[in-house]
C-alpha cells in the first residue's frame, strides 16, 4: 500500500463546476437550489457553464476556458496542484463529446488525487448534505514519491 499524506481542507472549499451541454440545465437547477451553500465556497467553472451559472445565481464564478478549449484540462491541472477540493461534473453519458479524452483525463486525475466527484444531482446532493462540506476535513492524498523516484530503464527502446 502506498504511503499517504493529508491535506487539511478548511470549511470554505474550492469547488469546480462543469457540465456538458445537455446537462447544463440540470446543473443550473441544482446550483439554484444550493445557491446559499455555494456562495460560502470558492467556485470555479469551465467557461460556458461558469457564465450561465453567474447569470443564474448572481454570485461570483471564477471562469476558466470552455471545456473543449481546455477548461477540463485547466481543472485537472488545478486538481494535481491541490487547488481544488471538490469536482461537480454533470457529464452526459449518452452523448459523444469531441473532447472525450479530456473528460476522461479530468475524471481520472480527480481519482488519482482523491478528490470527491459528483457526476449527477443525486451524488451532488449527497456530498452537499454531508457535514464535511461545512467543516474542516483532512483529505488523504496518496504519496507518489516512490512512483516519482522509480528507476526508468534508459536502455529501452521507446519507438515501439
């Protein structure tokens, strides 16, 4: 088993909100219902979703690039830098996405860094109703030092 580290999260979390086009309405409805709770956290979102949320909620949303233009990757990078505490990503499992590799990479990196992920209204409701949302929390983070220090065989051919 890997060694673990802990990251202390304050009661004010940094939350990334993302939604595919067919799920934006669901996310906006969910966000309206949870507006007061969201307002007590630091919220960021991919471009189009962030603009729609800001207009609907009247609260400040830190907007990144649109998902297909790199917003998903920006969020993934922020997760790997421990800058995001929670990912709420209403993705559409029935619609092919032109940036599907980015979507999979974002979900993967959230799992790698042990970030809670809500992928639909029910999971978002469960996470938001948890007392951990409004309290401090010591998130266990894997320690990847052994992975970073692993021996790489320099005699191997990488053209295969």
